[in-house]
C-alpha cells in the first residue's frame, strides 16, 4: 500500500513536470514568459533586480545545492521557521500595504484588485487568487469604460483654444457648431453610452425637423445661483404641423483623439449617428483621428458611408 502511494505520488510529480515543460515549449513560439511553480522565488528575483532569464540559471544552481547538500541541515526545522524565511524574502511585498491609502486616492480600481487578490489568496488558496485577479481586472475594465467622461468643447474666440464646457465658462465662438469628446475607445461596452451622451450633449435628431432658412435665436440667461452665463439655443420656432422644434445646430464635430480602438459595434454606431443627423440638416464630422482610426476607416465600410 505504501509502495502504491509512492508510485502514485511520483507519477503525479512527473506529470506536473511534463505539463510545465509542454506549456513552456508551446508558449515560447508566442513571446510569452516561461511558467514558474514557485512565486516566492519570482518575488525574490524581482526584489533583487533581475532583468533577464539568466537569473533562472542562478536560481537552479542554488536549488541544486539545497537538494544535494543544504537540505539535510534544514530538514528538521519546523514549518514556522521556514515560513519566516519566506516572509523575510518577500518583506518588500508586504510593505506595499502602506501604499493602500495612497492607492485608494489615486486609483480605486487598483485598490480593489490588490485587496481582492490578497484576501482570496489568504482565505482561499493561491491558485484561486490568480483567478480572482483576472476576473477583477476584466470587471474593472468594463466598469471603467462605462464611467468614461464625455463633454462638449467650446472654442475661445481670442486664443483659439478648446476648453471643456462643463468646467470653463467661456462664450460660444459659433453656437451652431458643437464639438463632442468622449474619453474612451469605441467598442461594444461603450457604444451605447456614446450615443446617449452625444444625444444628451447635443440633441436627439429623431425629435427634430430640418432647420429652415431662419436665424436661430440665442438667449443668454443669467443664472442667479451660480452667477454664470448660460447660453441656450431657443427652440421656440416649432413646426406647427408636427410640433417638432427646429434643429439648433448645423455641424457636430466628434473629437476622436481618445479613440485608440474601434470594433464592429463602434463602426455601426458611427454610421448610425451620421445617418440620423444627416436628414435633419446636421453635418457630422470627425476630427483629431488617431492613426488606428484612419486605417480602420480606410479598410472598413466607414469610408463608403461617411465622407
């Protein structure tokens, strides 16, 4: 019975080594880091400033010395002593708890990932802590994309600079032109939010009619509470047949400087807003396009749908 247990244990150890060898062999063709079964050793190498995989040879030599010569001297040590050796080796990692208040102030997402990983590793197990970390990273990416800020920009008449309309009280250089920016890439998680925020910042084209050859009235209402000049476009001229107000804008410029990635859903959204504003006489233009967006437009259907 004891012999069978030893054979089974030896087979499991051999299978584990074969699995790690196959994973490292396959990942080597895709510029991946080699897998390691000892995280404390990786932490020690990181704190010592190791830069290349040559450090693995040094670690292998020390492990060989422990197996052949030093192991017999530390075999009788209790586990508490061995644990203290590991703690002393990773003490710099433990000191990172001092940075938690600063981490919460700077980036609460990193704070949640750090605390969630540590708690799951302490109370569950280290492999599950890795799974929790990956899930938290994916979750924070989705949440962060949903909370991306969007705003309209106004141009200063004298200096020619563009400033956020929410935080700067500047006069309109041209009230019929709106510049919209959303600080996020345009993909499946942000496409719907992009459309809603654009409608909120400008207007919903489905509820407006085409603007006639009339001068749009601009009313400057002084807010009593904030003391700021709130310039609003009067929509008093309505179509008496269908009670739809006159379109307050002639051009909408979408600032694409933050769009480093666009998927198929983002492409459909751009085509949608372009086709919805065009029937009401509003021209949608795209400015500050990144190199990715320029290439994406040339290779996709956007070049056919959008001028």
